C-alpha cells in the first residue's frame, strides 16, 4: 500500500536506487505537469521564434513548428515507461542495452542537455526580467543588473532542486496554470498587431534548408526530455498502464504549442514592426520593444515562472545523473555541486562570450547525439518485451561487477556501436543555417537530414547487430526475445571486487 507523500519541505534523499513501491505516489498527470511545465516557458518562446529568424513566413513557420512538435513528441513518449518499469532514471536503465559501464553515455548526454537548457532558461528569463524592469521602473540595463538577475534566479532554482521531486512538482503545478494564463493574456496584448499574412524574407532556393532547420530546432525541445523522463516517471507505480504514461508524455509536448506559437506569432510581429531586432537575433529585446506598457509586468512574471520551471526540471535531472556517475555523492550534494558549476558557466558565457546563439547550436548537436541513444533504448525495450533485472541495473552504482548486463567487461558493444556510429553520421550531416554546417551538411542541397539519418542508422545497425551477434538468453527474461535471436551463454554472477 502506498505511503502518504512526504512534506514539500522535506529534502528528498532518494538517489538512483530503485524507488520502493510504497513511495510511488505520482500519477501520469503529474508527469504531464512536469514535462509541460518544464517547456511552458520563455525559453521555449525563443525557440519558437527561430522559423521567423530563419526568414520563413508565418504560415511556413507554423507548418515547421507543428512538424517539429508532433515528430518530437512521437520520438519522446516511449521513453517515459522506463521509469515505472525499473523505478530508476533512464541513464541507469540504459545499462541493459549499453552495458554496466556503457550507461555513462546516458548520464553524460543528460548532463550536457541539462546544462544547455538550464543556461538558456536563466539567460532568456534574466534578460526579460531586466528588460521589463527597465521599461517599468527605469532600472538600468547594466552588467550589475544582469548579474544580480542571473544570480538570484539561478539560486532560487537551486533551492527548489535541492528539496527535490515533491517541491519541484509543486512549482510546476503553479507554473503550468499561471504561465498558460500569461500566454493567453499575451495573445490579447498582441492581437491587434498580428498579421498572419507576414511573407517572410527567405528566398525560394533557401526555403527547404530553412524549413527543415526550423523544424529540427523545434523538435530539439521535446527530444531534450528523453534522458529526463525517467527521473520523474520512476515515482509512478509499476502497475500503471503503459499507454497512460506514454499518453501523458505525448500530450505534454503537444501542449507546448502554447509557448511555441506565442514565440512564432510575436516574432512575426517583431519582423514587421521592428525588423532590426530580427536581424540582430534579439527576440527578447524585440518583444519588449513591441509590447504595450501594461504587458511589461506579465512579461516579467512569465520570465520568472517559466524560467523556474525549465531550470528546475533541467537541474534536478543533472544532479540526479551526476550522483549516479559518482555514487559517493548524494543527490543533494551532486545537485549543489553541478548547480554551482552551471552558474559559473552561465556567468562566464554571458559576460565573457556571445553564447546565446551558440547555445541553440549546442542544444541541437546534443539532440543529434541523444536521439540515437533513445532509439537503442526503445528498440531494446521492444526486443526485451519490457523485461529488466532491477538488481543487475544497479551494478555500476553499487561498484559491483558481473550480472546480466555485464556483457564484455561492462560494455555492450552492440548498443554502443549503433549509438556512436549514428551520432557521428548525424553530426557530419548537420546543417543549421548561419550556425553550424557539418563536413557533409551540404550533400543534401543544404537540407539538414542529420536527424532522420541518425535515427535510421541507429535502428538498422542495432537490429542487425542483435541478429548477427545475439545477446545472452539471460537478458531476455522468461518469455525470450522478440524479433531477434539469443545465445545460450553463461553470464557472470554479481560480485564485489576485492580491494587491492
């Protein structure tokens, strides 16, 4: 029987060990609120502005946005069921398919993704807060003002993440409703200036590169949650029907059309009324320039609430994964350490370099590398019929050796090979207009085909390797494999290394 949830002010002590059944009191709707709340933010609006910044018309940008959100949601949603099945995060679950040691790939990818999106949240929300305060109260846009805004905002996020899952869920419950209402209020504020006939500035020969590039940047937002869904869904009881968990993850991303369309719509207004801001890639400045004065305070609230939501969902996953790579650190210690390092990174990046545009490139490249990892995970889930050994998944965290997922000295070279080959192919074919073009990025006429290629390579190569080089029968559980073969070989027992 499930226990009563602990108080919000009780610091969560759970790390990446399997969550006991009695403590799994979350629901698929809680997962929806966390995933939607983490994306129902100002930083998502910035991503939603990219189709206009790339020169597309409003209707072209709308088509690219719909394509990116729906495709991203479909890719993402199966990743939600690893948490309820295994009671741990997705990086730990990946031990079953990449090996006991190979699971560090998932932790590394989620760490980079979290830092990138945490930084984007702090920078975009901090800039909006300072800009709004300047228009409302005449506060100067000085280095000190930005520094204080970033520090206070990042500090608040760190406090929420330190308390853990329940406090984060409470923040997102507020954020989902309040941010959505503020976006609706924004629709009222800009309705009179909106012209859906905005024609864009793209030439015909650059349409497809800009369209595909825009769709991929939009798609990067839902896919970025792939490594983190298990952090939250592990609190959902294992008996919950998988279709409900998958539906919650899918709908949470469809709901992000609210901030995406806000960014797309306002960017088209900025392009028509204040084109210099589009040329300078300054969406936040342009939004404040065209906004009516009564909407400055809502902009500040939107930046604060939405940024808190994105920041907490990103940083919580960072601390949890960092503690899984270095088990001697508790979740709280890892969260504080990584949070402090991320804050230093934000200050150096903001005041030492011009990284606002670079962070979007960085995030897109991370997604190009993360998606093949997700493909390996999902195909592995399918071929294993959803069966896993909870004890064998924890071998790395407990500093043990052996078990069903030991494979070759802790590495499953089948999953690792499929991942890195697909990731390299994706990076080579990446073509982000004006930002990053891989060595083979122009082979498709300037169209970015990196993600479809990396998905296809990962899927075909992983299945081929599983068939040609069968995994041990022991990893498949009582019902055996699906679609692929297995090998009748012994797996080593789980042991603790003897100290030298």
